[in-house]
C-alpha cells in the first residue's frame, strides 16, 4: 500500500486500518453507524485522488460481509451541478445472504439505488467498476475468473476521488473488511505488475503442491532447491488467472525453498516471497531415534516405539531387532490404537532386549551396556525400500527399594 497515494478517512473517530502481508484491514466497531445514506456519510474508508476520466477498477476482498448489516465496497466521490455527488457500490449482508447494492447520492439525497441478491460461493469476492463516459457497469466474481454482471446505470458527474471502505448499519455489527488489492486496468493508467494472492502450499511425501491466483492472466514458473539460490525450475507456459502446480521427486526428510514467479502478456514479472518447507521423512519415529526405557520396578512388559510411515502405495512395513528376522507391522488406521494413516506401534518385549544394569558403574560387556539396534523397513509397490535406524536403551537394576511398612504413627523402612 502506497501511504502517500491513500488517505484514511474516519468520520466517527473509532475505526482502524492495519496493513500486513494478508492485505489492508479496515475495521469498524459495533454499536455505531458507519454508512452512506442521504446526508450521513460516515463510512470508514481509504481514498485516493483521481482524474475525471474513464476507468476500469477492481477491488479484491478476502472477506465476505456477515451480520445485519455489514458492508464493504467501492465509493466514488465527485461534483454534479456544483453539489457533492457520491456512488456507493457495495456488498452487504442482512445476517443471511449476500447482496450487491448501487446507490447514487447528490447533495445529501438518495437519487437512485438498486439491490440484488447474489449467491455466496466462497470466502473472497471481487468488485469491478467500469466507467465509459456516463455509462457505468458493476460486476463481481468469487473465483477471480468468471465475472457476473451485477448492475448497469447511467450517471454524469465529475469524479474527484475514489476508494474502498468498511461499514455497518442496522444493528451495527462490528466488522473488518480485508482488501487484497485495488487496481485500475484502464489503458491510460500506470503500469501494474501482476499481483499474486491466495498463495497456498501443501507438503506431502516427495512433493509440494501449490495454488495461487493472479489479478491478470499470466504464465508462471516455480524456482526450487535446498537453499535460496534454488537451482531447479518448473514452468507452466499457459496463461491463466488461477494456477496450480506440483513440484515432485523431492527427497524425503529434506528442507526445500520455493518461489513462484509470474509473467503477464507485456512481459512484466512478479515474484512471491520465499517458501521454506520440510518434506516428510519416509519413516518418522516419534520421540527421536534414541529412546530409553526401564525403571526399577518396570511398569509394563513392553518398550513401545511409535511413529508414522509416509511412503505412498506401501506394500509392507516391518522391523528387525538386533539383527533378527524381519517382523511384520500393522499400519493405521485400525480403529483402535492406530488413529491416522501410516501410524505404527512397535512393541518390544523386555525379555527380547539387552539391558544395562544401572547398579554397575562400569559395564563389562556390550550386552550389559543395554543398546539395542532396531531397524524399521518400509517397501512400496515399486519395490523401493526405505529404512530408519533406532537405538533402544533399556535401563535395568537388580536393586529394589525397601518397601514401606506401617508402625502405628509412622511410615518406616
């Protein structure tokens, strides 16, 4: 947001504006009107000066109004016959449903307006306002690609300023409108590089899937690698507004850096921020690859090694202890102890573990050092095998505490 180009107008004196990576947030509290109706003009708004020319502006909101009445939209100010003249172009809610409204106000009087019900189809919505001399068109879209015709009307006046706003009316619910971007597409306006928004990523075994939207049609490429120098490139040559891509064949258990670069038809490019991810390991062992068990009074019969296998299309999973034969393992979910996909639980009986006697200061043999070698092995349908090594240490002791005994007024041992 260019702070020099925009002015925050807060007529009531209780609204706020904040700017962060998610966009520009305009907030109005509950209990007080923030609206434009007849002579009342109390919308909390961000405004910029504009020339009295034709234009094609678009505002992308990452919020949908909720409550009776929550408002967000575009307001246009000007002069008609020497008197103040306003257009209120708005998405609003009546508690249920979403509506598009266009209102015309001259010298504190409502001189024209229309409202229509629109189906709510997502969590974001865009408004596009086109002016061609006295002809006006208001359109909207939820996905940024398919535009729906909202309203058309005629109105002749001298435009001086325009901007975006948040408001409330009715029972005056508190509301925050989040603006992702505001752009003028008219050829006479300054060049605007492509805008990337709604960038999301999903990390899975061996791959990262990304999705994002651009405000204009672009091609794209994804730069990726194990550091910020990247080194690898995945390209998508077809132009679009909505984009999806998957970077595949990544090593398991590694840190990767990715960056999206988009280019419009005029050759202008925009890069996203660096995205740092860690791919899941083929076999993730919870609580670490060195685990210690055992107490003087051995609370259970097993040492439990828990974890998750992330290998897709898994054919088999098993383990071997101290070089022994491979033992099969069940993979979750099983409706019992294994809740999620890939969960496993290895139960090692204490009778099968070598142990370290904690009463021996200097164990004389490796057997009594109590280090057990556990190998977990997963094989997929293609025959690729993945292994994870775990050290299991069992602490044992021949000494037992003297039991407590009751002696009337005292516990003794």
